[in-house]
C-alpha cells in the first residue's frame, strides 16, 4: 500500500492528500466516489443539480460501498437580482442550432439549496465542499459541530481570505486551467483567471488552513509541483472524469482522451456561468448569439433539452464537454488504479527533485 501523508490527510482522515473533484451532472457516481475513497483518497459526490431525495439515495449508496470518508458538494446560490430575462431569443437560437430537439421550460429548475443542505446535515457526511460562493459562518459551525469538515472554493486570494474568515477548514484553490465551472464569486470572472502555479503560493501566503490545489493537475508531476508550491493536497476533476467508474457519457470520455492541449475554451454558453470545456460546435455557435446569454441557472435550464438530446444521440457536438487544460493527459483506468499510479508518480517526482538538490 502506497502512502503520501500531509496535514490534509489528518483533516480529512484519509491516507492520501488527493481528492477526486465533485463533478455535478453525472460523472461522480457513488461507484466512483467509493472506489476513490476505498483507494485511500477522498471521493466527492457532485450533488449541485440533484434533488434532495437523489442526494440522500446517493449518500446511502456510497455508505454501503465504503466505510472511508467521502465528500458531498453543492452550489451556493447567487445573490443576484431575481429579474427573469427574456429567454425567447435564446430559445429560438437554440432551436435553430439543432431543430430536431424541442426546447422546453424557461424556469430555473435547480433544487433549493436549503433542502439539499438539509440532507447533507441529516446524513452527517464526513466532508462537505461547496463552490460559487460562501456559506454563512453559522452554517459552517453547524456542520462542524456535527463532525463534518467544511471546504470552500476560491479562485482569487480575496475569495480565499473571505472563506477562511467564515471559518471553513480548508480551501480548494481553483486555477484558470480547471475543467468545469469557475467558482468565482467576489469579482467578475475575467478578473479571476489566475493560473494554478501563480494562485497557490499567493493563497498559501495568506492562510493558515490547508490549501488544496486544483486545475490542470493530471499526474504525479502536477501533484508534486502543487505540494512544492505549498499546497497540502490536490483536487483532480478531468483526470477522474475518464476513469471506468465515472458516469460521463462514453463519447464525452472519448472526446477528452482524444483532445489536445489547446482544445479547451471558457464559455458561459452552456449554463450562463463561465466554464472550461472542450471546444465543439456548440461552443463555436453560441458565440454568434447576438444578445447577452441569460444568467445561470436560466441558461442551464434552456440548454438542457439540447444537451439531453445530444446525449441520446451520442453526439459530442452539442454536449457540454467540461474538461481542464490537461485533458489530453487523461487515462482510461479503474479509479483505484489511477490513484495508485498518481501516488507512485508523485513519489518518483519528489525523489527526482530531491536528487537535484
Ligand atoms: C465535468 C466537471 C464538473 C465539475 N463540477 C464541479 C462541481 O459540481 N462542483 C465543484 O466544486 N467543482 C466542479 N468542477 C471543478 C472541479 O472541482 C475542479 O476545480 C477542476 O476539475 C480542476 O481542474 P481539472 O479538471 O483540470 O482537474 C467540475 C469539473 C469538471 C471537469
């Protein structure tokens, strides 16, 4: 059994300082979460889009598959204005993109955060992580008093300091390279596009709690580099997206594995919130929309029928192929084998660096 111990392991009660990122929308199946946790890392359920009942069922499934710690992740709702934009032009535009799908519904249909969080609290999950904002300090304390470790997501130094002030136990520092949505919440997304290599040491300089590096880390070299930058651990999304237990659509996994280093783009076209995805017809065509893209989560609801239709067809052109800049380094392996390889590579990288001294 390989090990790699840092203070993050003490906090999370894991053998390894490696977190499989929560990935809302299907990739983080209970099987994936449990396989990662059983391998000594921390599996995370991306529950942001799930109903309270589905969250409860998934948590219970994970608990059946593993007795090791795991995380559940939710999206903090934005405080933005409640004004409902005119969605008719976007609906029309999406229909023109692919006339064979039917658009339906213009209401934001993400379950209420409070109801989702109530399940997390009731189920006493070992680790709760969140993105897109801050949790009220009273809520952080409530979770901690029930034995749950709380982890927030920052994309700038200011966000990291604000989260630390709210009392969280650790922070995921999400660099520009990261796949999926930007967690930015204190400034415009354009002002928060800081690469992992520059972001980690600047956040580490300001905080006393463990910092978890995230974005573009695909192998042990990236993990070793993150530790050298002062991170206490790492969170990998794209790397676990292509594992066997991941619920990502097979054509999605294939697109990740066949991608190149310059194939990802930042787009708000899928959900109304900036996210990194592999460039496809959708990301190209949505740039031609003449108006403003409706905000999250409205746009997410509007594009869902098109994405569902694309999934049914196995058509990668209109799927949201969220992935980080390191996507081309993905490996289609069982999750436990990936964890094992990551640890061996990290040790080899650290040894190599020591020999150079
Ligand atoms: C498909 C996908 C979905 C994601 N969904 C979430 C999510 O639900 N919650 C979250 O905190 N982060 C989410 N992320 C971001 C990850 O937590 C992490 O920051 C990112 O994957 C790191 O970059 P990497 O993909 O290059 O490893 C997602 C990432 C991907 C690739």
